[in-house]
């Protein structure tokens, strides 16, 4: 059997979408004749925004090596929030106007290139040399963010001529919240140069969608054939084990990260417009689960004073699936950026796998919209299409009220091909191509 070494900063018990892509790839790779070995950071030293210890059971049979690291990100977090973990950037950067925050944004944006987790490379490279000697992997895989992980792959490629796949879960130099840091021209130039070195030297560049592939292809001439994409998926095994019973209320749910960069106000106003058109707002429940600031939750409470709002905070992955399956309508709010067409919510495949209707705010020509267009009860609206979004909510509400709830076909080819097993099959094919 072939063997791959996956070098990833995010790993259980770390929580959130950054963990799940490679956790599930590792879970299913052995079914395709490939043994995964993982190198990651010990949770004692990592700066994880959140943890989910229930995920440990998914990887209990995988050999994992853990190292120490040096984490200046904890210092940054303390400067911007007064807490060692609450200020760790996740989809947005603090907009507080005070000297300490400005200093922190300059240090992070201009001195820690490509990111503040770059110091893990020192510990990772030392451990990798032992793993190469003892485990003899056929291929090295690095996954970012943090994109500094790819610099370990680059060093290994140059020193040991290993076969190397670099996975881009998010953009690197084009990451949308980079603009919120204080960055010098020199820092921006250095960041771009490192990105291009990785793109040029990896044997395969892997990413999460066709639009992201197009963005990366433009950076390196002649790279089209080696840049591939495999969507994030849903774990059919987990889904089948989560049994729920729907309530008689109409439950609208948002699961995941929600930031100031997202059109959440359009979501709130659409629900408000919908509520004004029905006889009883007491029929409606609005669920939120994930990392969401209090000011955003308060915006919904202010706009929808008669609607019951539940905020669960960050929940385990299993609990998140339970909330999704129990819902009547699932909502996504994608960040508004210059590269908005490349963004796919980490929850897209899981939303689709519930069979429940999906309302998305975002780029109507973007990757997420292209996927949702294949479902009968899914729609994407721009932030200004409040009335249209409201009408879609009302349509789904009335179907439930009339005893004929709207459902998407979970046996469709689209949803079947987005299962974690099937996405791992595509990864295995890429591994076999270059090993």
C-alpha cells in the first residue's frame, strides 16, 4: 500500500471547518489502498480558535505525530481582545481603534509573512526528517491555511526531492481579510513571491473549487494541468447516525462563522419582511450556531423582536449536523470581497446532504451558486434582493404549513458525489497519478 504524510496545523481536537477536510480524507484513504500518516501541532501549544474533542473518534486509527510550536498569535489575540484565544483571526480582523490594536495589525500584517503560525515550520521540519526515515511516505501533502505550512513542503521538495501536493483550502495572497491588516509594500511583495514559489514547485496544487483553480492558474504560467480541485464534502456515515424529529415550528438556521464581512443584515431584513407577511411570527424560530459576535446576534434581536432566537454558540460537529437536519430552511451568508466568486461555504455540502431548502446570500455567479443551482429548493440572492429572498422564505414556509414540506433530492448525483467517501476517491486518483 502507498503511504502519504499529511502535514496540517489543524487537527482534532481542534474544531471548525479547517480541521474537517483532511480529517475526513485521512479517515477514508485506507479504503483506497493508501495509508495516511499525520504531522500536526500538539493541542497543548496550538492556537485553535475552538476545539471539538468528539472529532478524536474519527481519527483514532490514524498514526499521528505531534510537535511543540511557538505561537505569537496568542500575544496578538491578547492585544486585540484581552484574551489569548478570543482575538485569533477567523474570517475577520478586529476593527477596534486603539494604538495596541494598530501595532498588533502591523506586526501580523508586515512581520509575520505569510502568517503568524510560521514558527511551527522549525518544529515540523525537524520532526519530518525522522518521519521520512522511519515511515518512508511516498508523497508529502501540506494544507493551508496557515499557508506557512507549505514552506515546509517547499523545503522538503528542494532538499529531498519528495513528491508533494499543496492544498489551498483558502486563497493565500488574495485572502479577503488581508486588507484589514497593516501591510507594507515589501510585505505584500514577499507574500506573493512565497506563494508563487509554492505554486511553481509543488507536483500538484489542490484546491476546493473550480473558481479557486482559475484564480491560482493565473498566477503561474503553464500551471493549468497540475492545479486540481476536490470539493469539501459531507460524511454520510455521520449523517446516517444523527436522527432528529422536526418540530411544528418553522425553523430557520445559520450554522458556522458569521462576520461583519458577511451580508447578515440582508438575512435579518429578509426574515423581517417575510414575518410581516404571515399571520403569526410565533411560528418562527431562528437558530444560530458557530462563532458569531454578540453585536450580530443583537442585530437580529433588534430587527425581529417577536421571533424566538436561539444562539447555541460554538457546538460540536455532530450537534451542528443535528441542528441542520432539524431545520426547515438553512441559510448561508458569504463574505463580500473582490474575489467573492471563489468562496464556497464549508457547510455547502452538508447543507445539501440534509435535503432541506437552502437560502444563500452571495455572488450569484460564484462557485457556491453554481452548486446550489443544481438543487430544486435552493436559491442565491445578492445583498440587495431583500424582497426576493423574503418571497423564497415564504414559499418554503407555506409548503410546510400546507403539509407538503419542500425537500431536495438527497439521492441526486450531485449530493452523492459530495460525500466524503467519493471526494476521497478523487484524491486517491491524484495521489496515484504522481506516486
